[in-house]
C-alpha cells in the first residue's frame, strides 16, 4: 500500500473518530461518517404521504465489503444500500435510502 493510500485512510479514520456514528450493515457494526443527502416528500390523492431520505455513509472496510443486497440500520431506522462507491483501497461510501 502506498503512502498516499495510508494518508487517505488516516484522514478518514480521524474524521470518523471525531463525529462518527455506529451503523449496522448486514449484522456487522461499522463506525461511519454520515452526510445528509436529498430528502423528498410526496403525497397521493388518497392522503398517503411518503418521505424518501438518503444519507451517505463513509466507512473504512477492513473485512468483507458490504453488498448492495444487505440492509442497514442507523438510529433505529432501516435503510437499503442504493450504491457503493469505492473511494480508496479500504474506503467505501455507501448511499443509503430509507425503506
């Protein structure tokens, strides 16, 4: 692993240490840096409301990477993984959408 990759992992580790939250993905706990994404709200003619919430969770993966088929839990809310972006050798940014 190069020095640049080590620096990137160290920087993300520091960010997670300062303001990280615990999320559960597929039964495994990860500490993640959370960023709010787009929120949308819709109403139907029958009075039903739906609210879609998207968050970005940046994690350092040191084992088997999460798969898009796995669900995630954050603060008692259930999310599904919409996409996984590999930002580095061990750094993953997950787009999570509420169920």
